[in-house]
């Protein structure tokens, strides 16, 4: 073995033995301890638009971060409450559903209550005017005596032959009364198994 | 067999035939001194993370490899790495005292030089992949990929045995850490001092 070879071997052995360094001893990324739904006591009216829920990831260093888009959302009763990502929508007039978030072994749930529409309030209609169109304003009376609640969606309006509806939405109906008695039909969740009818006669 | 080979390619024309014959003649001469070799060794491993991440790891590692080539010219080498990790960089704070072991596989091309100075300097370039055992709620291992570069020297003892000293560098990119809310990717520079031996057949 040449002097060069011997020198290189000795040098490498010395370097090798001398190697060793610092070691990090705590994770650079805090581990997950759980996930949760932010909202508590969740409820929505059966005539509400979608309601957005939010989720949070909790970490071992007591920090947290938004997990709304990351977790999987599901509803225990899809006949009453539909869920798309984190947005829940009532599809029945009343009922409770558990909304669950999950990610691997982590999960959390909250009960979402749909408030039942009991009756509809109608503003005054001039019944003696049988030639001009008039606009009536409507609002909802819900369970637990919650009255005059603004309705946003899920109501459709039809009538008998003595009323002509020219325009309508969930908060108002523009109609022409041509004869009496006249009947206006407000239908919640029209065309579904959960359809509920509310009638008004003038 | 050569005749059949040539017959099959005769229709390609004289020019093509000449090229094929030339290639067939050159091929054995290129690898006249090539040998299969196996090797093993130990290394001191040091890792620093990029992008301002304050984390370091050092450990002892072992490597087993198999290759084919001319010790004084070119070769191709496959290797298996094993690193006994002593640092805790990715695992949960309280679950374990260190990350688990790291296992890797690499493929590298070797270019060696014979300057007639009793040693054969070389460099290698290639890439690798592997995984690191970790202990997190969302992940139990972390895959990685690496670009490898190394240089060093072979110390031939005889025709069939040589020692190898090298400095190995790996640019390592890890699979994202899953924190549910966010996927975080880390990259590191791995420096390794290697000492081993190769047996050639």
C-alpha cells in the first residue's frame, strides 16, 4: 500500500470518527390532536338559504388552523338536510340531522335543527280592487312562536282561477284579484316528498 | 446467431449494416475491463433543512451496493441506504424520542479517472428514493426523493478489492407533512462521509 493510500485511509478514518453533530429533538411541525366544528347549537329555518359551517384543526402546541376545506362533511339524515362541502341546506320542514366532519381517525359532529314553518303572514290585500295588480308581502311563523321571519327560499306560489300571479318570490307576490273567493297556494319544497302547502283565501 | 442478426438487418442497406457492425465491435471493447462488483460501508450522515427551517439531524448509516463497470472508467451502481436516525424532526413531540429509521434506494452513474497515482478519483451522479419512519397522527412514514452527487476516490488493493472514500451530497425533497389544514413540504441537504470496500468479480 502506498503512502498516498495510507494517508487517505488515515485521514478518512479520523474524519469519520470525528463526525457527529447536532440533532433536533422536537418536531418542526406540531402534530394534530383533533378536529372540531366551530359552530354550536346550529339551527336554520326551513326557508333559509344555505348555512356555511366551519371546522378547525387543533395541534399539540395549543394552536389551531382552519380546516373547513380539508375535512369531509356529511349529514346523518340526507332526507332532511343536504350538505355540500361545508354548506348545509334544509330540504324538509323541520327535523334534526347530525353533521359530521371526518379526516382519517379524527371526527366531530354537531346536531343541526331545522326550524319548522307553521304558517305564513300576508300583508293587507285590497279585495275590492279586482282590476289592478297588487303586491302582498309575506313572512313566516315558525316553531316556538317565532313570527314574522323573513323567508328567503323554498316557497313557490300558485293560485286558483280568480287570482293571476304576475311576479313572485319568497318575500312577496304580485297578483291581480279578479273574483272572490280567491285562493293563493304557498308551497314549501314543491315537487318533493317533503312538500308542505299553505293556503290563503280572500 | 450473428449471421441471423446480420441477415435480418441486411435489408436496411449497406450504410446501416456498417454502423451496426461498428457498434457491435465497439461494444465489447468499451466494456473490456468491466466487472460486476458488490460493496458495503458505513457513513456519517448529516442533514440540514432548507427555507429557514431550524432543524438538523446527524446519524450513522450503512450502505450496500451492487454495480457494474470498469473501476478506472465508467460504471453504474445501485445502492441501498440505511440510516439509524437520532434526531426528532417530524414525529410527534411526546410519542417517541426520535424519528424512525430511513431506508433508501439509489441509482448512480460513476465516472472514475486513472491518473496513474495509485488511487482512482471518481464522481457519481444519480437519484434516489426512500422513506423515513415517523410517528405522527396522520402519517407513519414519509417518502422522499433525492438528487445525488458524490466525489471521492477508490484505493485499489488488488484487482478484486478496493476501498472507497467519498463525500456524498443529496438534495432531498420530502413528501408533504399532512397537518389536515395544510400540507407542508420540506427539503433538505444531506451530507455524508462514506467509507467502504468493493469486491469485484
